C-alpha cells in the first residue's frame, strides 16, 4: 500500500471545501482534521513542502486532480468540482479578505518578550540544545531620543558553554581567541504584513547587525506567497533571520529563514550602544561576570516563565492549543 502523501492530504481537505484554498489553509485544515499525523515527514516547514508539491503537480501533470486558481496568493481546488466553482469565486474571496481589518490585540509588543525568552531557551531547533538567555533593552532609558528604535534591539541574548564544556577547555578558550561567546539580537513586532515588512526588516538590520546572529521576530505573519518570497529574499541578502513566534502553539514557533552567522562582532556599534543605553551596558557587564565566575546568574536576565501556556492565556488573552 502506497504511503499517504502530501497530495493525498490536499485531496482529502479540498474534497470537503466549497472554496479554493491556499496551501497554508490546506495545511491548517488538515491539522484541524488530524490528517497531518498521517504524513511521514521530518521537515521543519511541512506546509511549504505541501505547497511545493501542489505547485509542481499542477504545472507538470496534465492529469492532475488539482487546479490552480488565482495568483497572489494562488489557491487550489479539485478538477472534479470545477463545475461547482462560480466564475467570480476568487475575486469575491480576495475582496472579502481586503475588507478584513487588522485583528485588534489586547497585548502590547513587550508582552511578547517572555515568549521569545522561552523560545530561545527551550526550542531545540533554535538553540540546538544550548542554554540561551535573553535581556530586554528598554529604549526609554537611552540617552538619545528620537531614533532609539533604529539604534537599539528590543531583546539581546547570549550563550556561554559553561555547562557544556569542561572547565579547562573554557579557561584555554579564554587564553586563545575567546570565541565561545555567542551574542544574539532580536527585533520584535506583533505582526508582519505587506504594509510594514520592509520598515520592520530594515529596522532589524539597523539594530541587529552588530551581533553574531540577528533576527526579526513576529507573532503574526501574513501567509501570502509574495510576502514570504520577499522576506526570504531579504534574509538571503542581508543576513537577518526571521522567526515566527506562535502564541497559539508556542512550541511550534519556528525559524522561517535562518540568520547568516557572523564570526566578528561590530565593536564600534557595541561601544556606542553601551554609551547610549544603560540596559545594554549592564547586559555586557553581567555576561562578563558570568564568564569570569563560570556561573550564569539567571536573576540578571529575563525570567524563563515556567507556565508559559498560563502566561499566554492570562496575559495575552489568547487560547492555546495545549
């Protein structure tokens, strides 16, 4: 018996849909119906694998069970149900979507910081088993006003291999090139859409290019092919990665596009940040103390919330999947 494929999953979803769906919507419905578990895949972004299969299937197979409807974004439907599709179906869908107002959220951008702290510390795809700690940088404490959001990252993070390396190795590293330290920089946004993605991304470039790894992080990212393609291009060109922080299923948060790591820190910018912001200066002081004492003083950094689901439910007022 043939294995259950991405195309089988798409067929089962579209068989019960009265309207064409994007591949992201197909995956979402499949997840809700419990079909995702039937797919044997180890990929980090299986919905993108589904999209690739559907695009290739429609383009290269004249006998395909599927047809592509519309362009931006493309939607998929079953050929066997094509007669049931009104001629103006796609235009009506797009018109309805354009009328949708941006979803109002009760929480503030900084309320998302504990989620990123949890993600950096607990998500194995991001930290690869390392203990990464973070610290919120308060822009309002900066000595310079007016352009603080283009100077300081929202959150900084670090990794020291104090629990992973033997003491003698750590000491020898200090005597050599001291490259065990990794610094991270994060620019946080509540949402990314076509209206704000360029400003948000280049703000992250401005704020985060001093670190070993820099990221733009958002809780809501519009699932639009054109937008995702542009975000991928920017990440490839400028090296700032993109993280989708999912409040509804925090453990499914993922790196959409990885950062391009740097081996050399921008010390001029780091010195400037220390001069202008006390939070950043203290962060470096605390990391230095931890390295010299060979012990992480967790109280000096953002707390890793133990009941992160409860925090999301009570503080952000969002129902989680857990």
